[in-house]
């Protein structure tokens, strides 16, 4: 009996703990959850020093967000009368409500940060570049999917922090709405769709809610799947190209049993296949890669929990159109845009362009277009693919880092140096104390 | 590298496990549990174990759907409705059985509608409203002491009067009653709109209690905290000092009067009251102002139906009434009464120097009776047409508001002025 | 396993140590996530309810007419017999519908289970699945498994009748006023 039980357990778990090399390479094909991994993977691809495991970290955060978000959907009421108070309930009365909400928020903020760092990493390693070496590979596509993922992540954050229906929420929508309104021609129509009218009310809340809990998560989930699939199609992380690929032509008849080549990159017409073999140590994905993924999962979850204990999610006063908080600040990841819209109103003789349009639409759009076009513009050699700070890309890396530094500096200015009435304060200066009622 | 992963997994797993335990510990050891176990102990000593055992545990709340309030105060203040706990210390003591408590039952009103504070909160600081992003602090003794009230606990009258705005001389509301007396005496409505009617010289005060504190100008506030309460207090003490060039005269209010007026003004807030919460009639101070109760009663009935009743019905004692009806010498007396009750004294004196408006000593000698009657009748019109009026406006800057006086009252006033001038 | 292959073979101790490590980490990780799952589940069991209390005042005794009075907001019947009151639930014990009052005049005669002739002026009939209850709440027809419960009543200090739906009482219970 015990033996039989053991056998059943073994049957269910062998893919995660293969006993032999053969089992290890089989496991990725036999287990549905593992089949998106290649059978073998280079040590460099799963090293922290190259990829910083950012994709896995993001995936962990996304999982945390999905789970906590699903629970929150049971506890949150998307109505203007109840929304704010259901958050108060989460904070004070619902068992573990404070934890679930705070963890959701911490994970969301971390996700925005890590997605941004991921973009920086991919740029600095030149991993978006196209090379002719691998058939079927077109890395720029994954860069574009990545940009889309960044936008959807920001939208998820934006729609998410509106749901508590407090002052932060209300005035964030107001500002967002007016940025949309400042766009020529289509502005009014976009605003009408976003707000569901002209005054921010129940119509708006339910729209943002449905976007936040259904449409955007579904879109981001599909994009993530595509992103993952593209990595496989591109032959793994870009670092394998840096490691060097040798082309081995093996004219062999494919046996009936399925075999999987090293990187899972197979091309050619059966029965003759051409294999590309990567130099460097390659190890079985199961259990080496799976263990590392699990480790990342566990560590990121633990870190998010620890941060949850340190940072309580804020909840401002109930939403009121009667008064605006002073200063009304967006969350930190939008502060660079808020700083931009405050500074970029252009006044030329008789012509005034609102900062909402310049800073809120033109500048981010130009940045995004540049980012999107860059893989096509970049003419640096293939040797730069998958290498940190390759010398041929020194100038563009410097410019890119400068843009990032400006964004971070703007965030810092917005977060620390802007007091009531958006006055500029030095970090060591005390903000003016705003009067209270009692 | 992979061996290290296994070790890291042990560490990471341990961390995750430990943090989960921390979370469970934090959830299961909230502050209110300590209060409840202390209370159970005290209660079993005071009211007996059998009754103490029946007390609810866990988060307890009074849910008042019609006021949209959820008050979890009673999670810690468990003794509030248990007779016999009167001698227990806060937060365990029984709610004082004040005379008006039978109209304000716990189940119908909850706690925060009167006391302020954050009903949803279950931590001491947040529940008492002493946190950022909560606009309604607990109106308790500490707050009263902060502003130097002689009866600090009575700062709560602010919330009483938010609902009882239209009732006069309500029992217990000493500060508000005092302030309402002053409002009538100084006739604030000459310059300010209160309850939708009044003059336009000063700002509309109908919902001054809702005003965003950021809109007060604190440049000239030298003492005290940067709060709306302090601003209003300082302003009542010396209007022109706080708001330079203010037309509002210094009425020489005492500190307590200024505090009372501040509380009154802060109580003027918007509030949504379902029908069953609108204060009913005849809740004037028991025993006080006998003979006027009937008037109060009928007036109250009218007010209960109207949303924001304005008219200040001056209830007159029989003596006053007979005095006004007497002819001849009575005319001067009536003029005196009009002068004192219609708010003239806010801007004018007779023989005591100029305030906002000119001293009226000798006015019957410098102006004809006809001009005076005209002026009192068509004040605003004459400010635009009459040369003397124009000149006066230039000198005193603040235009005299149009008064709602009938010709009998005007005659009486002029007669009164004349008698004053002749008296010397 | 490549990482253990420095000496070309896995020693006994290496294997047992690896297994030990995986057991510990497995315990921590599975245990941690399990606890997390349970706490998430716990959050769906509310600690406070936005519901009317189970103990409530129904009015002064003098407000009640002789006979049965249905109180829809609390789903119960208050029955007055001179100065004696009792209270029967209006929630069908079958599947929770609200039973309707069926009044009879002249009174309905029937034989009780003990064989004696009984007459009654009202009954309770459930509209959903046809359960029928006698005036004391006992079920005599339809799928209902149990009699309608009687609730405890007492007088509040202000003289109003208080019903406590948490306390069920026997058929001999009467509140005397």
C-alpha cells in the first residue's frame, strides 16, 4: 500500500524532480506547466547578473496582484456611496483586509517599478536588437510587446488607485480627464468615454472598475503569454547570442519519439533537421530553472510581505468636488508627468498650448515613439546583443540613461520638493503648514 | 550556484513562513482585544460574572443606515449602555444619563453624529479622528481645553447645533445659546447672510462651518494654532486686526463670548437629515422663558417642515408689547427699542464716538427730519443719487445696508434721536 | 545533476542532505502559502454585519390589535390574546420563504393527532412549496420538516416589547403585560 502510494506520488511529481538526464529533458514536454520552458537552458540565461530575473519577478508580482485582486473583488463595492467605506472596512473590520489591500498596493507599485527597470535592463543589454543568426527570431517585436506591457501596467495602476473613491482618486481622474481633453480633435470624445459623461460620478467609477478588474488584466495576461512565447521563438534570452551559437547540421532521421534540441530551436524540414548549439554550460530546465523560478517567487513574495508591514496604503478623505487637496499629488510613478504638465505650458505670441497637452500627451508620446522606433534605428553590430554596456552602444546608452535620470529626477522633485500650491521647496526645507479646522 | 539555490530556498521559505506568522499575529492581536479583556475583568467585578459573560466580544458596531454611520466606538467603550459601570474609568464607563439621552438613543443615533470621530476605525488614534485625512475629530474635553473653554466638554455643542440649528435655548447648549443671543443682539444679519438672508457687506456665513480652512488668511494671526477655530476666535476678538480693513466693528466680545460665537459659526454645516431626525418642536430650556413656549412650539412646527427657516421671530413679553403700543412718549421708547434690536448699534453710537458709521449724536440738528426719513427708507438708492449720502459713503467707505423698516419705526427712530439731542 | 558532479558521483550524504533541504523548504513554502490561502479565505467571513439586530423593539403592547399581526420587516407574527403575547417566526422551515397568514371565520375544525376536536381561526401557508402550519406553528402538510419556531419576548424599560430571535421558546411561552 505504501509502495503504491509512493508510486502514485512519484508519477505526479517526477517532472519536477527528475532522476535522470533523460527524465529531465522529457519533463518539459510531459508537464503542461513546464512546457513553456526549454528542455535545457544556459546557466548565463538564468543568472541574476545578466537578466536580474526581472521577468520572473514581474510574473510573481502579477500573480500576487491577481490573487489579492480576486479576493478584493469580493470585498470591494464599486459604488460611489459604498466604495470609500468598503475600503475603510478593509482597513479596520474585515479579517486580514488590511493585509490583502496593502499587499495588493505594494505589489502594484513594485510591479510598475520592476517593469520600468526591466525596460532599462533590456535597453542596456541591447536585447531588443534584431540579428539574422537565429531563424524565426525577431527581437524588436518583443520589445514592442514590452512597451505595450509597460503602458498596460501603468493603466492598471492608474485605474486601480481610483477605486477607493477618495480625494486622491477623484482628483487623479479629474487631471487625467483634462489631459485627455487637451488633446486636439479627439480629446472631447476620449474624455466622454473615460468619464461616461462630463461629471465624474458613478458612471466613471464603474467604467474604471470594469477596466481594472477585467479588460486590462485580460489584455496584460495575453500580452505576457505572447511575450513569453516570443522569447522561445527568439531562441531564449538575448544573452545566448552573446555566448555564441554554432550551427550544427545533423542529417538524421527523426525518431518516432519526440526529441527536443538544446534550446528548442528547431528548423528545417524533417527528417533532416538543423540544430543550433549554444556554447557554454547548459543545464536541464527541470529542476534547475524551476527551482530558481520558485526561489524568485518565494523571495519576492516575502519581500512584498515585509514591505506591506512597513508601508500602509493611504486613504484620503472621501471624494468631494467641493475642495481639492493641497497639494494633490499623483502616485510617484506619475509624478514626472505631473511635474511636466505643471512646467510645459507654452506661451508664444498669442499662442498658448496647455501643459496638459505638451507634458501630458506630446512628451510621453514622443518618448514612446522613440523607444518603439529605436530597434529599427539602432545600427550597432550584432556583437552588442545580450551584453551589458557594449562599447559600440556607449553613446545611446548614455542618452538613454540621461532620459531615465531626468524622469527619476522629475519624480523626486514632484515627490519631495513640491509643497502646497505646488511651490518648490528644497528637501531640507519645511513645507508651510496648511491650516486645519480644529 | 544551484546548491546555493537550495539553501536560499530554505531561507526564503523560512522568511515567507515567518512573515505569514507575523501577519497572523498582527491580525489576531489588535488593540481593542486588550480593552475587551480588561473590560471583561472590570465588569465581572462590578456587575457580576453572569452579566459580564453576556457582553459581546469582537468588533461591535452601531449601524445607523439612515444617517449613513457605522460606529465601532462601542468595541472599546463597552460599558456605554450597561448600568452599573458609572464608576469605571474611560473607556469603560457607562454613558452619562443626561436628560436629553432619552431622545438620542444609541441605536437610533450611534455615537459620532454627536461626538465626532471616525466611527469606522478600530484603533484609538484613528477612531478619535486624530489622523490625517479625517475631518471630524472627536469633540472632547482635550479639544475644549486646547481652545481654553471654561466648560471644555461643551465643545461638543458644535455638533449639537448642526442639527439643532433652528431650535433656540436648547437645554445644555450653553455656549450656542449665548452665541445665538449675541447674533440677535448685534444683528449680524445686517451685514452677513445667515440662513439665506441678510446683508451683503460681510461674507455669507450660512455654511461657514464647511469652509475649507485653507481659505482663511493667517497672515495676521499671531497667537494660537493654525486652525479655523483659532482664526474665527481671533477674528471675533478683533476683526480689523485679523483682516486688515475689515468693516466689521470690534464688538468687545469677552473670550468666552468669542469662543461661543466661533463654535456657533463652526456648527453651521450642511447635513443630510432624514425626516425622523429633524429636531422636533418645543425643546426650549425647561422652566426658562415661560410664556414664550407656545410661540416656540408653533414656530418649531413651521420649521420642521421648511428646510432652512430664516425669519427671526422676535418673541415679545407682554410688557414689551404694551410698551410699543402706547402712543406719545411711547414713540421714543419704541425708537430706542428699534435702535437696539435692529442692529444699528453694530455700527452707530449716540454720543460715544464713531464706529463703522458716524456717531448719531446731533444728527437731528445737522440733517432735516425729512432727509433722515428718506435716508432710512431708501438707503441704497440715496447712496447713488443724494450728494450728502455720496459724501458720507466716501468718508466711511462701508455703505450702510438697506434696512427693512416701516414708516412707524422710522418715525420712532427719528423721535428717539431727537429726544437724545434735546436731552443735553 | 551537474551541480553535484564535482567528484563524479553523488554520495549518500549529499543525497540525504539535498532531500532534507527540500523537505524543509517544502514545508516552509507549502505551509506559508497554505496559511496565506486560509487567511484569504478567512477574510470572506465577515466580522461585522450590516444587518438589523436580532434583538429589536416591535412597539408598545397597546399598539397591537387582538389576534395576529404580521411584522414584515422582521418576518414574524406577534399574536395577542388579551394581555398575553407570543411571537412566531414567519420564515418557512423548509426553504426560507415567508409564510402567509390564512384567517378562518368561522373557525376551521380539525381532529388533532390525539383525536380531540380542535378549532382554529388562522393558519400559516407557505406560497413556495405548499407547507401548511397550524396556529401554533406545527406543520401538518407539505415538505416543511419542522414547526415554525417561537421567539422569546420581554418588556424593555420604556415599556416596549422586545423580540429576541436568537432565543427560541416552547409553545407554553406567553408574555404577560
